[in-house]
C-alpha cells in the first residue's frame, strides 16, 4: 500500500483516467511484490521480468503516455510467454482500491457491502 496508494493519487493528479491510474497503481505493486503466483509459474526469472517490466512502465510515465503503453505491451508479451500471471498483485490492487474508497468517501462502510 505504501507504493500503490501514492501512485494511484499521483496518476489521477497528472490527468490519467481512472483506469490508467489503477493500472499505474498495479504497476507500482508489481515493482516490489514477491508475487507467489508468478514465482510458482515462472520462478525467479518470471518475478524479475514482472518487477523490471512494471518499473519500466512507470519510468516511462505510466500508461497515460505512449512510452508507458509501449513498455506495458512488452511486459504483457513477456509475462504471456512465461505463462505468468500476477494474481497476488491483483489482489493487493483490490485492497488498495478499497482503502482509497474508504479514505475518500463519506459513505459508511456497511452500506458498501
């Protein structure tokens, strides 16, 4: 959460769409997570591919920029070739979005369920 929430907010503030901001937050998670889903399917090579590829997306400005989208395409192809899916990162993105919603919404939590 220490990477994902700030990235989500930075991307929104820089003019990214909500979908783009969420993907950027996912990339932030993927840069540092030891995702067991990726490790079990593709080993350390897959984990390094995921982390370095996600880092490249963000270094290139996130997916609201063409360079970031190009880096995401490379990451996607590499992950597919390894048959690796970052399921752990996806779970943490869901938790990030819930925390963001709670922090930014006056709606009582019980009414969201």
